[in-house]
């Protein structure tokens, strides 16, 4: 199986954070990733997901103690998408459609894996990541933050996202349960 890849848009935003603290980033990154601090990153190109994870791990070390850096990065990534390239696809005041859009956003930013969304009730869903070649807890925590921020953007009142199974912990698939009590008007 080929190594999974991540779209350049996500690499670019990660690299921008690291470039803002270039000297520290050179110390935090493994030498084989130093070129990202100087290379031109093309938003429409694909990059190895393992490189992206290495870059994200360096960013995580910049986050103050007491904050889950992975959830924070997931929320930031969602805001980037919600306000940027995928803005027209997200629906304020519509958590259901927003969750469905997440499946399409995943496919456009990762060349491995696919999301399946099942609505258990009008205010809860089970989200399953299938066939994703990378098996890391960090990516799952980013995904948790991404889903939480997306639901808040969509006006979900008191959204909760729980990662209930993870391939990094030897589960068959990664799965999240999302729920909210209503939608802000």
C-alpha cells in the first residue's frame, strides 16, 4: 500500500506556524523535515502524511502546557477550512449538513480513508473513518477537534464529540459519536 498523502493546504498552514518560530522549529523538527521551512509549499500538491504528522508534532511542542495541542490544531484547521477554501460548503445553523460535508472535505485533503456518517437521532451521529492507512492517535485527536469546531460553527448548542474507538488502540476502525442539544437560531 502506498503511503497516505495530505493536501498542501494543510501542510502550508502547519509550515506557516513553524516558520513564525523558525529557529525553534529547526530545533524541534527532525533534519529530514527541515526543507519544509524553506521550500515553497504548493496548496494543490500532495505531501506524505508522515511528513505532515512530523510537522504537526513540532507545532504541538509550541503549545502551552495544559492545552491539548491536537484538539487545538483540529479546531484551528476547521476554522481555516470554514473561513477559507471550503467556506461555501459548510452550512451555518445546520449541523447535519455540516457533518456530511466533513466526509467530502476529508476526501479532498487526504488520499486515504473515507468518512461514513450515520445519524442516530436528529441531534446525534456516528462518524466512522474507514480504510485510512495512517494509524495514529494524534490524527484522531485532530479529527475530534475538527468535528467539534465544525459543529460549533454550524450553530450546534453544547456539541460534544467523543472518540469511541481507535485503530491506534487496535480497534477495527476509528469512530466518533457527536451530539448536541439543539441549534442556535
